[in-house]
C-alpha cells in the first residue's frame, strides 16, 4: 500500500517523544504558561524535565488551540454523564453516571465547552431537552452540551444489551462467559451506530471537527462519521481489553467491525498489549499494510495510528476536595459497624467480570483462618445494578446472594454480618465518603480494562492511609504497583493478603499510598487527554500540510 495516497495525514515520526515535545509546534500558550510560572520562581520548575509537570486543564486548553476554528469538540459515548429520571412522586431526579469513562472525559469536555452525544436512557430525559434534543449540563453549573439520541426498546435490546453486552463484552473479557452473537442484534448495532453518526454530524460546525468516539458500543461509528465528514479528526478509544486474534475470530462480523474502527485517525487502547492484539487481529483479518515500528495501519487509501493511552481520573480531584475530612467520613460510615471493626470496601457495577463472588469467598476464608476478625471485620460491597435484563447478570447476582447468605449465616450473629451487599447507585460524593472511611479498598476484577475505582481510592486518601488490594488482572495494576496485588482466583492467598492489609502499619500504608498518589497525580486524566490531543494535532497538521503542498505525507517532517 502506498504512503502517498494517504487521505488522513501521514504518521508522525516522533510519537516516541513526550507529549510536551510533540506539542511544541502547536502549543505556544502551553509553553508560555510554563515559562511564566518559571519566571515567577515557583519551586524551580525550570530545572525539571518538562514532562514531570502534572497536566492541568490549562495544558488541555493549550492542546485545543490546534483545533481553533473547527467548532466544538464532540464526544460520542453511549452512557450519558447525567440522566433525568421520573421519581415515584412525579418529580424529576438527576443522576450522575457511575462510569469510569465519564470520570475520564468530563474534564476535557468541560474545558472546551464541547458536546457529548449519548443515548438518552433516563425515564424523564425527553422532558428536559431543547428542540434539538440537547441541554446544558451539569445542571447546577452548565459547562457543556449533552445531546441525547433516542432508541426504541427493540433497538436498545439489540444494540446495547445484545451485540455490545452479550457479544463484545464477554468476547473482550476473560471471565468465562460465552459471547452470544445474533444477526438481529448486529443489525440493530449497525442501525444505531449510523444514527449516532448522524447526530454527531448534526452537532459539528465545521468540515474538519475533532470527534472522540468512545468504546465498544461504537465500532462502526468512525467509518460512518468519516463518510459524512471526510476531513474530520476522529479518535476512537477502546476502553476495554482487545482480545487475542484467536478469541476475536468467534465474532461473525469481525471484518466489518475492524473496517468501522479503521475510519478513525487514531485508535487508542489502554495498554501496548491491547495495541499488539489489535494489530495482530487486523493482520489476520484484513489485507492491510502494517508498520509495526510506527504502529500505523494502512488500509485502502487511509492510515490509522494505533497507540496506548492509559486512562485516568481528574487530579486534583474535585470529589476528594469537596469531601468532608477523613475523620468525619469514618465517623459517619462507622456508625453502622460494630465498634472498632475494620472495614474493607468494594465499589463496582454488578458485573461478572468484577470478581465480587471471589471476594466474598475470600472473606469466608479469612474468617475461617483468622477467627480474631470475626465480629471485628466487615466487607461492604457497593454493586450498582447493571445490564440486569441479561441472563448472565441475573445468574451472577443469584450466585452472589447465595454466597453472601451462606457466609453471613455461618459467621454472622444477631448484631453482626461480615458481608454487606448494597445494590444501589451511589453518587460520587457517597462513593468518596465510603472510600475515605475504609481501611482497605478491594478491587478484585477477573479481567478489567483499567479500573478507575482503584485510582479514585488513591485520590480519596489525602490522609495518606488506607490499603488498596488490587487484582493483578486490571490494567491499573501496571501503574499502581504499590498496591497489594492479588490473583482474585487464588482465594486462600486473597484471604491472607486481606489479613495483612488489615493489619498493615501506618508507616507502610503511608509509604505505599504516597507512592501511588504521586503516580496518579502525574498520570491524571488531563495527561491522558493531552497525549491524545497532541497526537491528533500532529496528525491534523501533517494532513493540512499534505493537502496544501500535495507532497506525500511521509515526506513531511512530523
Ligand atoms: C465499564 C467499562 C466501560 C464501559 C462501561 C459501560 O465501566 O470499563 O468501558 O463503557 O462499563 O457500562 P454501562 O453501565 O454503560 O453498560
């Protein structure tokens, strides 16, 4: 395949450089900002390498300068950051999404006053929108536009419950649930992806906008958007693991999905292994040219850059900053516990990938092996109901409740239950209160893309204490190596690790927490966005130069 017939810009030669080095040609304001801070003499920052600064919203804004005049940035994601539901008394209740994806993307969309296009799934969502099916959010202090897309129940069943969550989700996660692929589900997925692409098209204001497509619900959208907006810069980010090509082969529409994704300018994954798996899958399925060194795929007349961008959370974190002091959170939460009891918490969607049953089994083992914890230890698991119309989720819930009842019967007393399962939506302020009150936060996923709860726990603990017990099968474990890392399948070892976590000295807790806080502060959501936008800006500039000069893209210095 020829590099010369590239439509979407050549691959940057310098993707190995730090985002700050790569931003230099585009981000005058970014570097001016840093210089100004330096000349004001703040902490001798000028002597540090540029990429040790934690990224801030100003860095994001500086990156966005490269897209000046291209209209609002549009995020396409299935889950809306804010939904409106009708309560039993007829009033309208506003709920924030629990999704990690929202946590990561909201700072960006707020910084650029962009547009978030999502499925309007709330029971009162249609009551509060304007004539163009949108509204400004968050309701208390609007910072960006939310555009809602409506789906019939049948479409939602096929596209969301069916193809996305009974097909792609189990195919991408090693959790031993068989993927189900039905033609009618894929038909709905196709129709719905095209409808969302149309909504994106409605919201843009130029022929070359920046569009950020999120996750496995929208594999076909990049190509559908590209057909409508050939000059757009499209970044698609796949938040969940990408499977090995052998596992991907079970999907009957694998080729179509890849072609859809290759409509992007950049395809982002959480880890280099996901990128590797994706590139191997493309090689196995399509007749594409692959430059592994530069991670560039040429398919037909287009080039797509494939890169890892580990997702993160806002730092400094607004929910931690707004929370009452740790002692107050502890006092409030512990009112409901036996006096002096140690507390471990888990916060997940109720999903079979999250290893909740395994955590319950490990608590049972802990109480068998360490009788000293009986009546002196409680594990509180918040499990937000999720995809609960699906058989696999219902079966999983029954299994959890069975284990919970058995353990509580075995070790509980009239006034004590070792396991507490809260099946409810928790607002971020409630999640942070719980995280700040806990001795241990336990993330036990059998397989997980990143797991932002782990990072949220670290953000919540500005008192430098608390222990993170983290499954080695989350991508977060790569960054948070000072957590107590566990194999969730090894029940006895988890019980032992839990006993150690519950008795860890304050000094050791502070050492580990301090190290993890430094990592998350450095690799925050702003940095995630800056890295993506830097690459996107580079590719866009390359393409512009290519269009103006008619030079082959690969001959333009990146
Ligand atoms: C997890 C995944 C996200 C995904 C979300 C969807 O949090 O990590 O990548 O978007 O699930 O959850 P939902 O409740 O919207 O089906």
